[in-house]
C-alpha cells in the first residue's frame, strides 16, 4: 500500500485496486512523500468512503476543512468503538468532522447553538454523552477551543446515528419518543427508574429499536394470538399503560402496534413492577 496523498502527519490517502482509502495512524504521514510505502505497524484505522455521493462529500470536506479535524474524529471514534464495543458507520468520518469544524468556528465567533434535547441525551445515552465529553476534551487539545456540554450532546448524537445507521433528525426523534414513552410509564405507575439497572438498559435498547421501526414503517410480525391473549389477561395494568403508549404513537406517527410489540412492551414494563 502506497501513499497517494498526505493530509497531515496522521492521515493519508492510499490507492487499493483503483479506489481511494483513508489511512490513519500516529505519524503515518510524518516525513513521508507520495509513493512511499505505508508500513502495517503505522496503521491504526483504514476506511473507504462508500458511494459516489459520499466520496464526493469527503473530497469536498477535505478541501475545505483542516485535516486535524479528521484526526479529532478518528480519536473520538476510537474511544466510542472501544467503550461501546461496536463498529460505527464510516460516514461518521464525514459528518462528525464537518460538525466539529463548524462548531469550533462558531465558538470562535461567539455564536452559541443550544442542544434542544441535551437533557434527554444525558438521561438516555449516558455512555455516549460521556464519550461526547471526552470528545470536547480532544477538540480542546487539538484546537485550544473549549466547546460546551451542548456540543458534547451533539457528538453523542453523531455516535448514536452511526451506531443505528440513522440520520440526525431521526435520531433526535427516536430520543424524544423514547423519553415520552418512559414518562408515560413513570406517570402510570408512579415509579422512578434505576437508570443503572440492567432492566432499564434493556428497556431503553428495546425502545430505541422500537422507535426506529416506527420511523422505517416496519413491524415485528405477529405470531401467537393465544400468547398475546394470555399476556394481556395476566397483566391488565401493564396493558392499560401500553394502550396509552399506543394512543401517543398512533396520534403522533400514524402507526399501529402489532400484537407482538404490545407483548414486548408489557413484559418490559412488568419488570419494573416486580
């Protein structure tokens, strides 16, 4: 693998099978020239921008944005993938890099952008928000600019986007919907969730994918009507709560819950009443 373009000391472009790939690593471009061989020991991250539109966006981004912001994104992504034990969609290298550059630019100009769902992010996505705070520290290390908690929340959202393969608007809607459903359950049973419990984390995970299905207009297939009848008969209070959730979902998103979804919600809610 040989260097085709040097973006900075830590990021270079190489060509494999006629396609450009981005190679990242500490010092991978340091004192190097186009045509030099990239040693495996210098490589920390390799990715290829999939799709003609995305590739065009990446090239435009690199033409307009200091390459250090791509390094910042790489450091944040490395932390996220390590701590969350996931692989993020590589489009985050375009979107988050672009976001961070403009966030720093706005900060320098004294322009503040509030995060309208910061509270929900801090409550529902604690790990991602903690990574966002680390991201703010990384930005400051490279640029000398201290971003706000609001920006830590936006970094968290970009991580969530890349994990769920969603765009920003859907991720924000998923977050709002998840919080709304949690509030319905809280009010119905006058309970306070233990946000560190396994049951709570499982419920949050279910609600994320439940919301994602709603926005994608897909459903879990109904399978066993007898089991549904048994569950709703055995847990009438939980069913009343799910009915209220369904009213909210139907009114706001014109989406009808399948029997299987009702069962899942009842069983998750039941765990908080045992």
